[in-house]
C-alpha cells in the first residue's frame, strides 16, 4: 500500500511531483454539494414505488431511511475528520483491515454505484428532454445519442475544475430544490383549502398474506434508502474542502436534516393529493401531484425542473467516481496513471476520462439497469455495514490532530441496521442481488488483472540487466 498523500501538498510519484487538488469548497458550497447529492432522481422517481409497498404512510419509510443514514453518517464523520483524504470508504476499510482484495471490492462497489446511477440519469435526462420539448427521440439511438452528449458535457464541467463543477451544482441544486418546494407548497395549499385526503398518511397497505405493517415499512425502506444515499460522496471531496476536519460534522448533519425534512413533507403532500395505488403508476409520481393539486400549473415547467434534478445527480455522481479513482490510485490500489492531476486545471483528468469512458459503455451497451435504485442501495448498504465496523476497529489508531468522535453505540447500531436492510427478508426484488453479483464479479476480474500486472512489473524490475 502506497503512502497516502498529505492533504494540500504535492505528491511525488516517480520522478515528478503532481500538484495537489485545489481547496475551493467552504461550508456553504459543501452544504449545497451534500444537499444536491442526496436530492435528485430518488425522491422524484421512487415516491410512487414506496407507496406501492407501504400504502398511504409513504413518509414513514423515508423517515426510517433517514434515521439509518444519519446513524451511518456519524461513522463517516469520525473517519473523514480523522483521515481527510479523497479515497473515502475504501481508504477507511484498508486502514481497518489491510486486505487489498476487500479494499478493491469496496472501492469498486462505490465507484460502480456512482457511474451506473450517473449513466442511467443521463438516459433519464434525455427522456425528460424529449418530453419537455415534445421531441421524438424514440427509445433507442436517439435517447442513447443525447445521453452520450450529456455525459460528455458532464465530463467537460468536471475537467474544468471542482470550483466550476460545484458552482454548476449550486444552480442545479436550487432548481431541483425548487421543484420539491413547489410540491410542498401545493400540498400545503391543498390541505389548507380542504382538498385531498390527509387521513391517508396513517393508512398502511393490507398485505395478501396478512403480514404486519412492519414488513411493509421495511420493504418500502429498502427502496427509500436510495433517496438518502449521496452524503457518503462528500468524503471524496475532502482534499478539495477548506478545513475538512472542522467543517464536515456540522455541514454533513445539516445537509441530512434538510433533505430528511424535505422528503417527509413531499411524501405527505404527495399522498394527500394522490391515492397510493395511482401514485405508483408510471415513472413521474410528482407530476401527478402537480396535476392533481394545481391543474393550472404548467406541466412542461415541472418536467424541465425534473430534467435538471436528474442532471445534478449525474454531475455529482461523476465527480464522486473520478475523485474515488484518483484517491485509490494515490493509495496504490489502482494504477498510478489514474492519479495524475492536470497542471493547469488542477483536476484528476485521467480519472475523469476513465470514469467517463465507463459511463459511455453503460449508456451505449447496457442502457437503463433494471432495479437501479434498489441495486445501488443494496451495494451501498453493504459498504455502510463494513464502514461502521471499520470505525470500531480504527478506534485504536490515534492521529495527531483533533477529529470528530461518534458515540460508541452509533457504529454498532449502524452496522446492525445496514446489514439488516441488505437481507432478502426485506422483500427486496431478487433481481437486485443478481445485478449486484454481476457487478462484483466484474470487480473481482479487474482486481485479478491489476494484481497480475503489478506482479509482472515487480518481476521485470527484479530481473538483472543484461551484460551483452
């Protein structure tokens, strides 16, 4: 394992020193990054599917998912303030267990979840673009071409610099937050004027086998958790944040509370205006809420807002993925070339190119991944379980600077709750396990190839020079 880079200083590798990443993110930019990362395609697309699982009490799975995410966030806070570097969960797991294979799989799982989500978001962007402007792009080449163009634009913004990327995130976060506030305001106005049925918020779906409401909520939570992920991406921006050990705790917790509150209010507004069985129909549940509560509101405008919300998710996921690849390269887990930083732009340009090419492949050859939200949540819940355990293992590792300390009970609860939500007893669709298994097999193959190349390089270096 290569030595970790010292934050804020050039890292030497070979014969030349690479410039350090540019620290441009203060507390407000970081807060908008976190809020924008958590908000996005999840709440815009999953509200109906959660209602399908739990019924009128659609807000409860989002609340449970928020609590589980909040508990795990405390573990991330301890680790990111203790080790303020860009590699995130993979760095923490390697420091805790020191097993190259586990480190690589964790890194691959996190990176893959980000790239797959961003790739699917790009296709969703293309579909929303077609809907907003009544374009006939079809479901094949047209959508793929627009998706590829959009992903190329995301890569350009990413390469331009994290400052420009985060500024774009500020704009897009404001747009997607505006869309959710519109839903909340429509719901509040409707409730105040006696429209809709507020009593639905306490109604649970009756299961055919007579099962309890508890398991319905758990099934809904396994979906709703996808809407809460994103806070973990922020730790990969540690090397580009000002004073990360000081600002991360209050900023991350504030971001989680803001998004959790927005989700609960949106869920209540949605179920008050639209019955759960109707909310579960189609892929635009919040559009139904607008149509039911404010028929005069321009539907095209809300579709435009949804399009930008999806765009924000793609931008932040690709930011995360490229910084994760950069960080793991600097840790010696991935090839050194992926850790190169552009001298002028101060961005990890090779890592950006690598992750963008992977996204191009997914957009072109895979398209939309079945059960994307559930599979992404499944992969990250496994990672969160391991990270919560890593916090406990790393308590014996002391560092010279002050850092955040999570109460001991929280990592224990975090590991138990995340592991529980991984299991098939949650009612999770079996296809999600199949997709996750395929992704991890790909990771194992890549890990084996990387290890073989490293061994081959060491063998050549050890061979004595010819005297001929």
